[in-house]
């Protein structure tokens, strides 16, 4: 290092030291970089935000690319908040840097500069390298001041910041990807996002010219979050090809409270505030619009949920048909987690004959696994997912779409595939993009919601939570399908599962909430609920349950 560099480094670190005193860390507070970043009550996060601003600058210097920082706690209640770091292609930050994030966030005040210096040394970061960071935030009351703390962190290390203000999480991921591909992926503006996705959507629905107004009509529950705002902004770009009735717009109700994708998925019932008619197509976003689930109620008042598994099945079936019709040699794979309904996995493997992989919970794991296919469809059952098209797959599709010597049938399939690529936010799961994709797939195939639902029948399933003193006592293996500790827990789960037909259950610590999650499925809802309750009791007894014992569902 030259003397000049040392001088610059010292001046910067002096500034960091001065500014970090304005964002002090509560002594002894330790936080985990969980499934999707740091997440806890907003009051505990100011120092984390400032420090993630610093880390984002280092990551930007290291990658020589623009990095993203999103202030959101997604599906969590309004009083929580959190932060997600976004890598250059719009994907979640790489695991080594999650480790650094924890070291930086958890360093006591006086140790912060040493920790930063160590990371710079280990990663051979050049202090003179420029740095750029994009910031976005959701609509939580705490998000504005927390994103200001991120900005302070970036500026104190002399990084260049572009603060987009309120954005959906997937929009921020999109901006980062656009910027780092020199706009080949799209323009890094909200308008660029609306234009790219809606143009592709409008092209796709041209293949379904006779859609009625009813078929164009969709009810959307915005979870009282940013998705509602952004969907309103996007509507004019859709040229009336989608007519949206928007509920839970954030004008009165509380974020994610009795509404939104997580609520609908877990409760297996409609959100508050949506006026559904029999058979009407409805969907719910979550608080930062990175998840979506569909649903309707039938003439007997029964609620039907079409979750991430059903979305993955719909999309992969569509893609497989098109790839075959186009005569392209592209391998399609579907990536799921342990939460995937057993029926969906069986349908994909046995009927659709596509490769299915199961990975740990967390988009970062799914995204990575999906990259191994020419076309990788990944969805968590909770509605978080997207489709990844490899560069060579996109090239083959584009060439065929322009090939004047090919048959009309092949060309048309390739053109539909090309627009499918463009309507998809390949950076990350995106409720708005997924909604447009599902709407287009239904339209092009002339499928009703009921026909989609009938592709396979979900096994009854139940998700529950158990509060324990220390969630880290539960560790898991085999894509979180088996518990390694505490001793005896997995044996207890195995013994319970054996008592039911078509049954399966697992337990895992949540990476976004302070709780243990329990999943069960079996032949009937009654048996599923009974199994889920017994597994909750086993967790409570063997993993240090606190508070009231889990109660059976009535
Ligand atoms: C985040 C992750 C998802 C994960 C969910 C729940 O979603 O991005 O991949 O499924 O948390 O994780 P856990 O069960 O570990 O709490 P979101 O929408 O909250 O960002």
C-alpha cells in the first residue's frame, strides 16, 4: 500500500469512526444474518443499517460493481424491520459475505474498525476503487430513518449512493441487475421496470385475442404494503390487458395484518378486506411484494389455495410444452424446499417428467440450484420464486424466434418463450412479475383457475410455530427434512409420522422470526392437524418450549 493510500484509508476510517458513534451498537446485542438478511424489531437496527452501508461499499469495491441494499422485513409484522444485501446480478449476497455481515453488525463499538480492516485485508480490497450502492425501502414507518442510516454508512466510506426511496424488494434487485449489465437487462428506473415487464405481458396476451373482461379481471390483495403502490403505478403500462381491483392498499390497514401472501398461505383462508365473488381469481402479495399466492372460493364456499407449488407446476408445464413445440433441446428443472406439498413433487416427477430438486429454505439456496438447469423454475410453497433462463438458452430462443427458415409453429413457440423470458424478473422472486407470468400463461393456454387447480390435489397440510428459549438448539440436515439436535427430537417426529397415512413432518428454526416452524401433511386435514399438534408438543418438550403449551387446532 502506498503512503497516499494509507493516508486516504486513515481519513476514511476516522470519518467512519466519527459517524458510527452516531449509530451506536447496543453493547452485547448479537444478531444473525438469517434466511434473508437481518430481521428483528426496528428499534434494534439503526447500527446494523449504518454498518451494512459500510459493508455494501466494501462489497462494491470488491466486485467493482453496484451493490443493492433493501430495507424491509418483508412478511414480518409492521414493528419489525430488516435489511437484505443484493449482489451484482441482482441475486442475494454470497454466503462468505453473510459471514462478514454478521461480524460487522456484531462488532462492539471499539472493534468495528478492526473488523472492517480485516475484511479489507482478507478480500484484498483496494481503498481507491470506486463504490456505488443502490438503496430501496418498503413502506414501514421505521424504514425511512433506517435507510437514512444506510446512507450515512455509505457516505462515510465515500461510496456513491442512489436512494430510490420506496420500492418493492424485487424492483431494487432489478435495478442492480440492470445497472451492472449496462442496461442490457433493462433500464434501472421504475419506468424501465414497468415498461420491460408490461411490454412482454402485452405481447404474450396477443396470443389469446378473445379474452373477455371477466378473464382480464384480477383481485389483488396488496398486504397494505409497497406492492399495492407500485401496482397502481404500473397499471397504465398494462394497456387494460389486466384489470385490477386492488384491496389492502395501505391507506387504512396495517402492513401484513390479517392479509398478504404469508397470512393466506398459513391460514389457508382469504385475507381480510378482499371482496371475493364465487370463482373469482384473486392473489395476495406480501409486504415487500416478493411473494405471491393465488386463490378462489368455489360455489360451496370452499377456499382453494394455489400456492408456490401450483405456480411452479403451471409455469413448468407451460415451458415444457413450448420447448417441445419449438424443438429446442433445453433441460427444465424445478427447485423446491421441504415445504413443497408431496402431491406437487409427485406430479412434477411422475406426470411432467421434469427433474425436481429439494434444497434448504431461502431463495438464495433455490436460486443457486436453479442456475444448474437451462431453464430453472424455483418456487417455495409460500409463493417466493421465479424462473432462470441460462444465457445459452436465451440465445437459442432468440435465434429461433428470428429464424425465417423455421416453421410457423416453432417460431411462434420461440416468440412466446422470448416474451416469457422478458416478463420474468430473473434477479429474484417477484410478486408483480410472477402475477403477469401466471396471468399470461393462463390466457395463452385458455386455462381457468379451476382447471389449473385441478392439475393435482394438494395433500392436506399445516404449518405451525412453537416458541422456544433458544431456537439454535434445533439443527437440521437433508435440506431441513431431519433434525440433528436436540437428542431424541427426530426419533419422536419419526414415531409420530408413522401413525398416519401419506404423512410427513419436519421442524426447523425460522431464519426470519424468533420461532420454530413445524410442517405436517397427511391423508386428511384432521389427521394433519393432529400430527402437527403432536409434533409441536414434541418440540415444546424436547427443545425448551417457553410460554403456553401448543394447543390443538379446534
Ligand atoms: C424470506 C425468504 C424466504 C423464506 C421466508 C421464510 O421471505 O426470502 O426464502 O421462505 O423468509 O423463512 P423462514 O422460514 O426461515 O422464516 P420474505 O418474504 O420474508 O423475505
